[in-house]
């Protein structure tokens, strides 16, 4: 099955099975502890849209515990960068309908929380097809080690994500039911 057809199928499944549920902070905290990551690091998150599982509860707890938070701003050429953001800051809606920070202080996250359309046990993800996250992760990994954690509903799992040379493997996938490491 092509990525395009699979993506459409998985987005429909997610929309039809969506429940307003967030990832457990307890599970995310286990990942941070495993790598001995303290509150002086930057966590790149996303603002959930299109029935994505929310990472906002996790980000809010992290911010209250003095972690720095950032969100992406997408640009032309399917590129994006992350910018400092706080829950006290306002957001603007991008042309793609995604809330983005108004602050313009670019940062490079130490931990990147990644939204998923689908995933497999090998920790590969299927996104929306623009390659934003794969390009970003590939670019950053050339000069900095970052920890990547996909957030998804367990029903988004498939047996094998079709891959191309640009696809980036994640370090972990965190679902509503388990940590895939």
C-alpha cells in the first residue's frame, strides 16, 4: 500500500476513534529519567490538530517544572524550526491551520516530541507527507544528538511503515497504553 493511501486510511481511523486523551506524564518522565535529563533542557512539542493525541498536558507540567518549551513554525520548502514558547504566550494560526508561537527566539530542542499519523514497532513513523519532521531531525542530528519521542494512540500502530531514504527512526514511541523502546 502506498504511503499516500495508508496515510489517508490512518487519518480516517484516528478521526473515527479519537478520544480527548493525553499521554501520561508518568511515562514521559520515565524516558527523561532514563537519560538523566534535567529541567535545564528544551523540549520541542507540537500543538495538536486533526485529532492528534495531545502533548499539551505533558508540556504544561514540564514548564511548571522549569523546563523550556518550544513549538515549531513551518516555512516554505517543507522546512521548520522550533521557537521558544510558554503557555502564557499567544499563538498565531499558520496557513496550514496550526497554532504557532509568536515569539521569534529560535531554539534547538534537546528532546523532540513528534506527532504521528501511524507508526510501527521499529519506531518508524508515518507523518502527513510533507517531510517536515524527518528533514528537521536529519538536519539537527548532523551536529547535535537529540532524543525523539513520538506520541500516538495505540490504534495508530501498523505492522510496517513504508520507508524511503529520508525517514528518521525515533528513539521512543509513547502511546496511550505503552512505551515502545
